[in-house]
C-alpha cells in the first residue's frame, strides 16, 4: 500500500487528504468503506452534525447532478456528537460498491436545520446553551473536497474522516456559529497498527488537555485523554512524529521521534510513569484579523521553535467570524522534552533551556495566504494589531 498526504483548499472547506492504494485484480469494482472520528473541540461540551451521505466522483469538476457519483448514504440521517469520537473511537458510516479507479472529489452532505429539527447541526459551548450552526449554502448539495483516493478492484478502500471540531466551528460576534469544516481523510489498515497510546498524570485527565502528533509543527491527529489519563491516537498516517502534550497551567511536554508503523502499535510510556509536565505561569496572546469577505475565514496558530530546529504548535483555531478577534492562553515556562525510547517504562524529560521559554510565533492563515509575527510573553501579555488579509 502506498500512502501520501497533501493539504488542499476548497471553497468553504479545507481538507487534509491521505491517499491509499491497495493492489488487486479480477473485476472492475471495489469497495469504499468510511467511518467518522474527531480531534478535540475547544470550548464545547457537545458538537453535533447530521450526516445524510458522503459522495465521491472521479472528476474534480463534476457538478452535483452529473452522472458518475457513488455514495455512502445514511437513511435516516445520522446525528453524531463529534466529541464522543475521541481517543480512537469511530462511528461507522457504511460502505458502497463502486467502479475501480481514482476518485478526486468528495462531497460531505449534511441534513438541513429545519422546522422539524432546528438543532440537527448544533454546538453547546461550555457554560452556554445548545446553539444551531449555520451551514454553508452548499451543504445540502455537499461540502466539496478535493481528494486523491485510489479504489482498486476486488479490494476495500477503508478510510476514517477525521473531523477537526476545534477548527471547524467559527464563532460569530457574541452568539452564533458557522460551519467551516476541516476534515482529514486517513486510511485504516487495522485496529492493531497505526495506533499510539500512552498515559498522562491523573490531574491532566480533563477535556482541556490535548495530546497531538505533529510533523514540523503541523498536527496530524490529536485527542484529549480519557478520565483515567489514558490517550489513544488512531488511525494515524505512517511516519515519525513529535508527540505534544498541552494543558492549562502546565509547561508544554514534547516527545520526539515517536514512530507510527503499518506493522505494530506504539506505546510511548507506562501507566505507572505518566507524563506530568511542570507547572507554568500563563500569559495571553491576542489580536485580530481583517478580511474583505464575511464571515472572516482565518485561522491563527501559536507555534514554538525548540532547540535543534524542531517546531511544534501549542494551539490553533479559527478567529471570530464577525470581529476577527483571537485570544490564547500560553505557558511561559520552559518546555520539557524527551526522546522516544522503545519499550521504556518511563521517559527522561528535561527542560529545553536553549530557547527563550516565553517566545512564540503567531501564524495566521487565510486561504493560501500566511502571515507570521514573533512574540515574547516573558514579562507581559501580547496584544497585537490588525492583520489584514485579502
């Protein structure tokens, strides 16, 4: 099996697409099987989407009414709380038989919020009430994604759709929300492989703790731990990663060289030696983004340069879709690091003192445009000016 990854941008949808090709011959049809999973959601207690179908086409320019579409349909529509799909949990969507070949377009079709079900797609912010989410005008015809998936004859092309709830629901002003989905399409090989597990300290067993696997600061998968501190990241594309643990009032912990393979699972530490980063004071990095279009569709990430050239992302998310405002709480204590050691009972974390702990980079992204600014939180909060995007 050959897999590659590319980040693609479409109107109303950014998709990280992972490709899988499985050998086979004998007929002109194969099977597409799909499941849904999620990354952590920032500041939400529940996040519901109502899925009617997932459609695929060999042509990236095909319109919704053209011939040649194949689909996995859910009748009735399946309303899923994305926050129930963390720590390796998946919701099976189904499968369909379809002509073998390369598929370059996917459409994620949602049921509409209507009089009969006004909260079909909705979020409940922490401390708030369940609120309907406005979906793009094309959501009922299918939120369009550019993909590159090979379905080969007599084989099952098995994929998980990783719906990043933290980055997909944009707050408007002081109240409503609009959907701007960020979805990764990840091949599933087996529940016994492409899996990373480990343990954080019991005090970190809260939804605001995040465990992520990153390559050069780009998160590939992330999850909160469960209520015992255990975390499971699955499925994960094959590769070598930095595992990053972040939690309020704690320094960032980074484990480098964590392998993900197609032949086994990876355990980063034992239950008896949980990851427990030191306490840290926190400061605020805030600012705002301006765009000529509405709602404002921009993301801001807080990244950190470590010794040896490594870069990791502490947090990221969409700006307020009405005001363009963003604000993040960030630790100023030195990050702690350890190399991954196979079969080690515990990890040897040490402070990374070769970099200034309070220095970060804000990375703003809107469409294909990226802007950065270096900030220093060592002695005070950062309040930025107005970033202007096209």
